[in-house]
C-alpha cells in the first residue's frame, strides 16, 4: 500500500501531459463518460410523459432521445480527439517481411 | 405510374454504377473482394453506413412505430447511435489494422490466425454464414414489398423481389466491393435526403404535425384500432413498453461489428484516418434516417385509411409507402420511393461478404486458390454471388413473417451474441480457439432453441397477453409474445444469450491452452517503442512494435 499524506496547503503534483498517469486518467474519464451516457439511455423519468411537446409536435421523450443522439456524436468527437490509436496505424502500415510485403500467415 | 417509372430509372442508375466500377477493376481477389483496401474517407463513411441500414431502417422502423409508437426510436436508433460508432472505434480500427498488417480478408481469417484455429474457423464460418442469410432475405423481401406498394400492385411481390435481386446480383457480380461501395454511397445520399423531404411533404399533407399530435392525444378510441380503450395517446409515450425489453434492445447494436459484411467493410479503408469521420458522423446519420421514419410511422396511426389497408394486407412494413401515397404528389412519391429502395437494397454487401467468406475461408483455405489460381478464385466468388442471390430469393418468396421480426429474431440476436468473439479477438490475449468454439456453439444452440419455441408456440395477436411457456413459483420465466420469445417478463433472448456466450468464451479459454507465445506476440506486441530498432526473431517474423499494446 502506498499512503500519501499531505498537509493542508501543500500542492498536489499534477500528472504531466502525455505521461502514463495522464493517459490512464484520460482513459478513465472517457470510460466514465461512455458508461454515463449508456446509463442515460434508460430514461425512466420520461417513460409515460408526452408533454411538453417540444416545437409543438415532438413528445418530450422523443426529443430526449434525439438530443441523446447528438450527445453520442459529441462523445465520439471527444474519443477521436483524445484517444485516437495513432500507433495502431503505424503498426499496421510499417514495412513487413513476408509475401506481398506483408507479414505472412 | 410515374412512381414506378422513377424507381425503374433509379434501378438503372444503380446498375450503371456497378458496371462502371467493373471497368476500374483488376483481376485480383483483393481488388474484387476489398476494392484493393483503397476506400477514402467519404466513400468509406457513406458505404459503411449504407451497408448497415437495411429495409429495417425505413420500412421496419415505421411499421413497428405504427404499432408501438415513438419508443421505437430509443429502442433501436439512439442506442445504435452510441453503441455502433463505439464498436467501430474500439474494434473496427483493430480489425482494419490486423487485416492491413497480416493481409486478412475476412473475420474468420483473423480468428484462424489469431487463435491458431484451423477447422474451428470453419465452424465459425458455417454459423456466420447461416446467420447472414436471414439478413439477405430481409433485403430481397423488402425489395418485393416496396416495388409492389410503389407500383400500386402493378408489379407483384414475386416480380419486384426478383427484379431487385437481379439488379443487386448484377452490380455485385461485376463491380465487386468497389461497385458495392459506390452504389452504397449513392444510395446513402439518396435515403438520407429522403428523411428530410418526407417529413416536410407528409407534415404538410396531414395538416401539420402539431394538430395531428393534439388530435391523437385528445381523440377517443378510433374505430379502426379495434376499439382500444387507450385510444392513440399511448403511441406518443412508452407506457406500454416493458423497461426490460427496452434495455435488452440496447444490446442488439452490438451485432453490427460482428456482422461479417461490416467487419469486411472495415478492411476496405485506405488508412486508419478514414475511421475518424465515420465514428463522429455515424450518430447524426442514424438520426437523419430513423427520427423521421419513427415519427411518421407513429403519426400514420391517426389515419384510418392506412389502418384499413394495413389490416387488410397484414403487412405493417407498408406504412411508410401508404403515407407517401396519401400525402405526396405522384412524381415526388416516386423519388421518395427510390429513397426507400436505396435503403431496401442493402443486401448487396451481405451477398458479397458471403461470397468473400466462401472463397477465402473455404475455397482458398482448403487449397482451391493454390491449385486453381487467383483468377478461378474470383470466378468462384462471382458464381457464389449468383447462387446466394437465387437461394435468398427463393426463401424470401416462401416466408411470410414480418421484416423486422425475421431480422431481430435470428440475425441481430445471433450476431449480438457473437460479440464476445470480437472483443476477445481484439483485446484478450489469453482467449483461445476452444473458447471461441464454445461461444459460437452456445450461440448456435441458443438460436436453435429460439427457433424451436417460436415455431412450437403460436404467435399471440398484437396487444394480447403473452402465453407462458415456462414458469417458476407463478412467475413467468419464458413467454411467447407477439414479437417473439421473452425471458423473465420482458428480456429479449439476446440478453441471456450474450451472457452465456461471454461466459463460454471466458470459462473455456481459462481451462484450455492459450495460443502460442509467437502468435500472441504478433498480435499484441510488447511494450517497446515503435521507433526502437527492429528485432528479427527466428522464423523470419518481425516483432514489432508499438509503444503500447493493442
């Protein structure tokens, strides 16, 4: 166990951007966002609600799920910006031995 | 008449695109089956999305909304908007990388190499191929239904289905993956435009949506609904939808990445960057097509003439076409009908995927390519396209179940339950071929169970109490509803099947010997820097080497 006691006022060191700690933290936050959005899909609070009619014709629960779709898009933007597997691309495209320039099966 | 002419014009354009692609082709397997892994961002996004959207997206969704109401959007669309791009981001990118690096052309080829699995791969192929057939049948059946409705019964369903199957078969036969991707791109643009135009035209035709919704909320039970004591207001909420069913539907989109045609499409991207916009824009594309269709399907329930027509034919999938017929001028209904045809004709990539799987996983794997050469392999693939299309057409014309139910019961459920295979392949080093086999057999057994009980117990009428098949202590364990089987009072079969499939993968993998260290090292390189000097290992394989494990 590693206990870190700190006195009041003592500064807490921040993870250096790009360090393993920062990457882990970033992945943790993104995973929480994904789980949170998945949970938000089950909107029991609008289960039987029709009103208010948004724009005069869209039942509130349908509007909620349309907004949910936009939120999913925004989450994908965050994933692509913050967790894109760039080295996967390098790994796949680097020169290889074997037939056809690819690693043989 | 004008509508029929417009749709036939559309079919001619699609056929021309496929044949034009043929002129750009080369006589190699990789070119015919994967378009030489050359699809750019734009074509990749639209063709992948178009491949995923079938007749279920327009005809099935509006038909189900007609019965069930607006809840259908949350049931299938908004959950897909999160789950599908997420699986493309996490697994699709890895499938692309494995395919690019090791020259794999099918998911089974990846499974075989990743798990040192020879004949087990053949078992997985057989299960995947059997599950893909219903999905192809959905497309062919939808083609017949649509042409029949658009032409006002001038073109019978058997002829419409046959014409659609013939056009699809022709451009897949000639154009291969390139032709399929180009046609899908054209189709996606067309049916994405459909949603917007349909909502404006039909909104005007029904006298405004606000007035219609208020009428539905206020109206006493409509005679055409069979004197339901609840009127139509329940369609505007989910009061009649079981939360357990709603939850289990969120598992269905897991099927997307496990479908071989989607997996194979992931192998066609030119570079990994092509996935970026696909992942980001996918949710919005889903909304553009599903939101209008579900909303319009719900609104259609307020039209007594549509109720009469649907009750007479017993076919809910005609709802959108009837709405267009009632509310749009003939020429516009023709263009919108072409948009529907665009979604309906998504069976192209499934037929091509089946052909790719057969020629790669069976013909080439068992020595056909070595003996007869690549030219004969491509020829075999083309012959398979013809055979599969004829087979799908024959089954489609002799099956009477609704589009949505056929697809959901077998193909979607089966592939969603195969999702653990994809996760284990991409992320779990310790997973084994025996785990993969166990998971696959559990899915096959589960689907046989579903098919048996669905046929043994008659379908209760829509809205009627489900019949109890198994019960314990007075609580229903297994019931037969109008939409299929339900477990524990509402869970779709996909929920228990997915859990059992994942358990089989984990338990059997832990009990059996893992793949060789060399295999694991090839797929999950060690923690050395990608820029570090390359180390050659005995046997000529390189080991290297990403800074992070994949």
